[in-house]
């Protein structure tokens, strides 16, 4: 009944004829109040910002579910593409954290179960764990929202062979302070993340907002904005004793995948720029406490968005190649 009622409201709304423009404004970052003002100025339509909010809420809920980026591919090409992405995602993310296995070695481990001579057991386990975490992310696409246990399970994957330590729990929030060291004004500086006591409250707030954004990455602009919000707020809190970067790069992709985009992967070649950009932002906005704004606004956000926008091109090309394979196969069939 609720869905039918909402559809009736949508059809008779005087905003329906301007839906495309309203959504473009909204996706570019305009507030509901700004949109109401623009409607009056450009179309002589008088509506409240609450009316704009209600219209968009109903419209987004009435929208059909997006196809995943692999949905319409033949099974063999789909399976090949997902394997390629898992290998690339796993290699890139673990390499950023210092894993020395090459892309080819990572593929050999995941595809053939080989052991690479001269490489540590820890590095092998990191690859296996991250690959399992990618599979979990793909499984989470079927859920309407994410629970705390889903985040804990991701942590258990990426930290699957960690030694048992009551002060450094796997699959639960940190119990000790953590931080990172960088350079400020030519001197090394230690920067703390959110405190262990603030972490449960912050992550409860974070999860609520994350679920609100989960199905809203429709356009590339919104996808970049949402990826930025998820990634930077997660690493700013740094809720686990270790593994935070890998989980941030995993879970920040979930809204993108839900809306039909391929994953956004950070390459090892961009590691220094990526780490420095995050450090500059976190150092500029300071420690996040329990009542603080999760994503503090700062010009360094633009630098992060610029970086990830460039990094996204690699997986876009992989998906484009898979689609060309499908097109070539169809051409061959027609020519026979």
C-alpha cells in the first residue's frame, strides 16, 4: 500500500515535469533549500524545501534497482572479469599496505594455490584474506543495508591469521589508541585517530549515514562524493587496531557497486600521493571526537577526489574490454 501511495504522489506532483533538472541539482550538491530557490527563479514554481525533499525521497525509492556492472555479461566473461578484478583489487590494496607480492605472484596464489619462494607466509595470508573480503563485498550487494557484524566479518577476513591478542581484537573495535606519523612544517609529527572510547559511538553514527548513502551513488559525481565520504570518515575514525585502510577501500566501493558501477581501485603506483593526500586532510581537520562532524570540509577533499577519479579509469577499461568481447562474439555469430 505504501509503495502505491507514493507512486500516486509522484505522478500528481507538480515537480514531476522537472525531475531531471531537480536530480541534476541534487547530485551536484545543491541543498533542498537551494533547489526550491532555483525552481522559483527559473520556472516560477513555489515549493518548500520540505516538498523537494519529499519528492526526491519518493522518486529515489520508486526507482528500479540498478543492474550490477557484470549483470548482462555471459557467464564465462562475467566469471573472467570478476577474477581479474579480485586479483587486481587484492594486489593493489595489499601492496599499498607494504605487501611485496607482484600482480603476477598474487594471481598465481589465488588461481593456482602456489607458494611463492622468498615471500613470507604473512604476505600469502594477506592475499587470501583480502580475496575472501572481496567475495564478501560482492555477497553484501544483495542486502538492503549493512550491519555491524558485516564490518566485523570484513575485518576477520583481512586479518584472518592474526595472533590472538585481547588488546588487539579481530572482528571488534580497537581497545588501544592508534595513530600515524607524518611530516608537518619539516618535522615528524604523530597524529592520533579517534579514541577507543569514542569509536563505538562514532561507528554507530557512521553506519547509519553509510546505509543512507548506500543506494545513492547513481551518477559518477555522486559516486566520487560518496566514495570520498565513506573512505575518509572510516580512516579518520580508524576503528580497528589494524586493517583499516584495506577495509576502507573495500567498503567504500559498496555504494558504487550497488548502483551499477565497477569498483574504484587505488593503484600501488599512486600509493605515495594517496597516503599523503589522506595525511594532509586528516592533519588539517584534526582528531574526530564522538560529537564531531564525520567529514569535516576542507580544500584537501578536492585533492582526494581528483586522485580517485583518475584511479577509477583502470576498472572502467576492464569492464569496457569485457563488453567488447561480448560485441565481438555477437559479430562472429552473425557472420557465420
